[in-house]
């Protein structure tokens, strides 16, 4: 039995190493262009339009990372760590990110329109909930739509705190034209939760998403676990 267990671990380790090796080659090339303007918010909110109703008077702003300053340059004294979740955004994470913070807002939004030709595009963005906002009693609902495809729509309390996550997907554009990129934030209680976003992107094609095993890797893993199962059954038969 120990011998079989060791063999199984060795096989799984080999499979995981192979999966890791294939993922290491999945990085996007330097030629990839982000079709979203100022998608990393390094130019503040240039190219973005602020919408919605805010009765508290705290519109979204582009804060600075690792800055324990107050609104509008920081997250009320909490230093936000730069996005570290895997992303195919061609833009670097940079020094800034967009911050939704109002406690009384209806459909507060950051939007822009992007012209897309017919084709397949990969789309995505990264989001984060600061701890001080997360502790607030009021809920916040947030949605992210890129190239007309809604990638996320959640209450902040249902997501992680102080942990970046990247949402990615595919937009298959059948008709050339303008497509919406929009982030929408709703709150109705003082104080309520907040959201930070960064590295919004639209790129041509649909390259492997970092951190997500691609189809070939999955096939290899499934085949590998099938082999492990076969070996186990064979061992059982031999023993019987
Ligand atoms: Ca940025
Ligand atoms: Ca808030």
C-alpha cells in the first residue's frame, strides 16, 4: 500500500509539473494592444465617463496604490496593494486604480464605448474590496460589463476582502460597432462597502487565461487521473 501511494503521488506530481510548465508559456506577447483606453487608470479617469446619481457627493476617483491617504487619493487611510491576480491585460498594474466609495448612490458608473470590428476578443478586469469598507454595515452591489458582456455582478459581502480577483471572458462580436465597457455601483446606507478596480482590458483573440488551466492541460490531467484509476483497479484485481 505505501508503495502504491508513493507511485500515485509521483504520478500526480509529474502531471502538476507538466501543467505548470505549459502554463508558464501562456503569457501574452508584447504585441498585444488593449482596446480599452486608460484601462489601468494611470491617467486618472481620463477616457471614462462618470454616471448615475450620488446624493452623498463621493464620485469614483483614481486612488494611488500603497497610499494611506484619504479620499480622493487613497482609500480613507487604508493602503491598497497593487493588483496581483493573474491577468492578460497588456497594461501594467501601475500606480493607480479606480475606487467606488459612495454610501448613497444609484447606478454610479464608470463607462466608455469601444469600437470593435467583427471577431473574437478576450475581455477582463480585476476587482478588490478594501478592509475598511468591507467592515461597513451597508451592502454594495457591483457589476462589471466589458464589450457588452457582463463578467461580474455581485454583492461585495459575497466576495473576498483585501484579495484581488480577475474576471475574464470572451466577446464574440458579429457586428462591427461601439460596445459598452461599464462598471456600476449601488449603495443605500451610511456607511457601506467599497470596490476598487484595475486593468480593464479588451484584446484580440482569446489567449489562455493565466491561472486557469487551458483545455489541453485539463485533458492531460483528466487522462492522468484516469490512468491512476486504472492502476488502482489493476492493483485491486491483482490482489483479489
Ligand atoms: Ca493601474
Ligand atoms: Ca462606502
